[in-house]
C-alpha cells in the first residue's frame, strides 16, 4: 500500500508487510525522517468493496514513536 499526502504537510508512506521504509515528512516547520515498519497487511475484496488494513510501527528521526493502524475502504457505486 502506498499513501501520498500533498498540501501544507506532504508525505509518501509505503506499507509493505515485514519491511521498513524510510521517507520524509514535510511540514511548514521543517522536515522529519519517518520510518514505517509494517507488521501486517490485510486486503479483502467483495463485488462492491475493497478493504485495506495495515498494522505498523512509526519511527520519527530514528526513534520508535507509536504502534498504529490504517484502514482504507473503497466502495464501488
């Protein structure tokens, strides 16, 4: 899973199971190096919906910051 965020805060995060990816988190106050170490990725699909879940550890400037989860649901109309 790749997540791109653009605007006042810009980031590009990659969630790949059992891998760690580093990227830059850009803010008006300065840039931070973030690490995303993905523990698990779950993808489900039905006829009208795709569901994505990623459990990951977030690092800021090389130090563990949090255990997190992102959930994305896409519905077809």
